[in-house]
């Protein structure tokens, strides 16, 4: 595996842990210390923005067993503490990230993949839970995934999958709107030819909102009115030119049935049908340099009092080796979301979210590095009192052993 440093989101608690160890290393311990400046740590409109300097501490540990064998196991834990000097409320943020994965090859034609990711954090980029705004408290997201792939005959085979996600927010408003459990099952049938594999698939998902009622002026919003069953049908292709270039594109249709819509008539639709797209690629264009990019179109949860949102997103991350000691990273994500349901005040409104980041890392020694980073977040919303801009800058030092 190639060494990689995970940072918990743009303008998030930075964590230099939870990374794959260098090839041949069973375990690795990392730690970093950064000073930072955040000009809008509450993700508020400009007139309400609060700024602060601060310090960030991030230790982590990783374990990799059986790399390159038919049974690979990896686990990592990262902790992040960010102290805000000028914040009026609690000065500290704490974040936790735990990842576990198991890859088991029973034979050349039979493979099982298991993974679980647990995050406790405040920043939306880490939680990916349906809100573009920072949320106070210890908010939890756990995602489990299981996939079994088998070649049945020649170049033809099947892949079955199961996924489960749980979101649990501490703050009352977001807990009522976003606490939920999500389950999905999928079946793909594939056919391989040369370096390209073609497939057709079906996926069923069930989402259960369990946050209860939200009482706001003029409305008692029942979150479980958004409970739904979704059906996906798609076709796709995976192409692997060599170990340095991989692309996967799928496209199809998604239908969502809000089976409890009658709990909130007029605010929650009965069902929705929309396009579904998921495209991604990874290109290792030079030693120590890589480009990861993708695009997607799908429905997702929203922290507004509506059914959901249709999200169109594009993203990219460039990791570039400038010299033997200097590495640079550029990240970007843009998404446009259209709100579905919620009555005249929300239905059809749009929100655009832009996340940009850049960092430069200098290797002082084999296991010590210095880093400077800058992140920019911007939300442009048709909904009043939600738009914001945020700049986050940091400089620090890290080590691994």
C-alpha cells in the first residue's frame, strides 16, 4: 500500500493518522501539531461570522496484516483536538475516526470485501450526512459495507453487496431532521472483455428516519414522513488500463417511494423518479503522483424541512510529487442541490456548495514533515440566512514511527 495521510475534511479537524502504513510495516504511529486561523468557525452568514486562532493536535495509529496475501486486514484510529482561542462557547472540538477492513480471496475467482468506518465529528465534510453547515456536539456516522464477488464461468460473474449507515446527531434540531438508519442490498452481473468489464445491476435501499418531531413556528415537522424505499437500475463499465489507471462509470434511474408521505401531506411527495450517475477514476500518472476525480447525480438527505435533495456533484484530488522532499495536494468539490418537497418556501430552491483546498508538505527527515495548508468553503443558498464563506489556514509539523 502507498502511504497516505487522511485529513478529516476541508476545514475540519486535521488528522495525520488513519493512514495505510508503508509497505512492509505492520504498524505505524503518527502525530501532528498545527496552528490555524479560521475566519468563520460557525459557518454563519457574513454579518454573523466568528473568527479565531487556535491549535490542533492529531495523533493516530494504524495496523496492517497480511499485505499482498489472500487475507489482508487493516485497522486505524485517529484522534483530533482543535482548540479555538476566541470561541465564546466551549473552546475545544474533538474528533474520532476508526476504520477497519478485511479483504479475503478464497480463490482467483472468489473474493470477499468487508469494511467499517466510524466517525465522530462536527464538520459536515467528515460526516457527509446531509447538511453543509457545521453542527455542534458529538455527531456520529457509522458505515458498514460487505461485497462478495465471484466469477461464475469464463468472463461472466456476479457481485452481491450489503451496506448499512447510521447517523446520530447530538444537537436537537439536526437530530430531529437527520437521525436515521440506511440499509441497501445490490446485485451486479458482469462480463469482462480485454481490459474492460461491463455490468448491469439493481439496488434496493430502505431509509428509516427516527429523529421524531421537530416543532418550529407554524409547523410540527414529522421526520419519519420521509421514510422511503428506493430502487435503482443501472448499467456500467469498469476499465483498467494498467495498475496506474482505473475508471468506473455507471448510469441509470432511481425511484424513491415515500411510503409515509401522508403524515405530512403537501410537504412530502408520494414518490420521485430521477436519473442516477456515479463516475470515478484514479490515475497514477507518475511515481508519487496521482489524480482522483469523479462525478455523481443522486438523491440525498437534507437538514431542511423537506423530503430530500437531488445533488449533482463533481470532485477531484491531485497529489503531486514536486521533488524528493516536497509534495503538493489540491482538492476541490462542487455540488448543486435542488430541494424536493417542503412546500412553496423550499420546493425547487437550490444550494451550491464549493470546497477548495491546497497544501504543501516538506519532508524534513524520513519520518518528520512540515505542512502549510489553506481551505475555502462557500455555500450559496436560495434559502435565507444559510449562505456563508469560510477561510481556514494552518501551518504545522508531523512525525511517524
